[in-house]
């Protein structure tokens, strides 16, 4: 058994990994990496351009640590590099939200400044889909993003999601991409 899969070493809290990135629960100790990583690009797409306070970041990390521990329907996880253990972003697995049908899972993701364009988001979202299927039955995965967020849309397309149209949630238009869970490779 490798160090990565045995639960020892850098990946001691690993949920799932692929040799490039691994997912693990967020924890309060992620505060510096997360707060520093939430640059203008992350804030633009996830926070309406607003910069969160240190207290808000810490509260969010604590909520996600609890959500993972308690088996909550909405949880964000840390994305780490397997070779260095560096925390490079977050990926979310969301169930039970008002715009989701039973069995649907919404996926969210954000890479910190300096980590984009290297395939980490695509790898992390792929792992998040495997995790969601392992947790409970999934009929379909959704990715929703701003029509001008071409990087986020590119992740969806690389993973085989189909564009199904633009919806307005609140006052925000969002492109919607869908992938049937049956389309996921098994094994």
C-alpha cells in the first residue's frame, strides 16, 4: 500500500487522490493558504468581487469541516498537490439545493492564484464526482458558471459535460452544464 493510500504522511486526511491532486477535508489550519489564495479572480466568481475578512474565511473553513464530519449535503474540500502537499484550491459537492432534482449534484471549484491552467481543477472535479457516486446514488452532475467565465466552462467541457443553456438565478445569468452519472467511467 502506498503512503498516499495508507493514510500516512502528507495525505493523512486524504479522501481520494489520483497521483496529481488529492481531496481532503478543510480545516481551520487552512486559513492562511485559503485567505491568501482567494485573489481577485476567486473573489470575482465566488464572492461577487467582495474580499472576505479573516473571520469570514475562518467561519467558512469551520462550517466545511463540520459539514464533512457530519455528512452534510453541501461540503467544500481542499485540493492538494500529491507531490508537495500544497493546498491549491477547493472543490465543492452539493446536494439538496433548491435548483437540484433528487439525485443531482452541483459541483463547484476554485483554484488559488498561481495554480490555474495546470489541470488541477479538472482533476479535482473528476475526483469529486467519484466521491459523490461513492457516497450515495447520483443521477446527474451540474456545473453552473457565469457565461463569461470561460475557464470554468472549459473544465466542464473537458470532463464531457453538455451545455444545456443559460438560466437566471436571482439576477445572475448562469450557463448550465450537465453530465449523466451513467457516463462516468467505472472502476
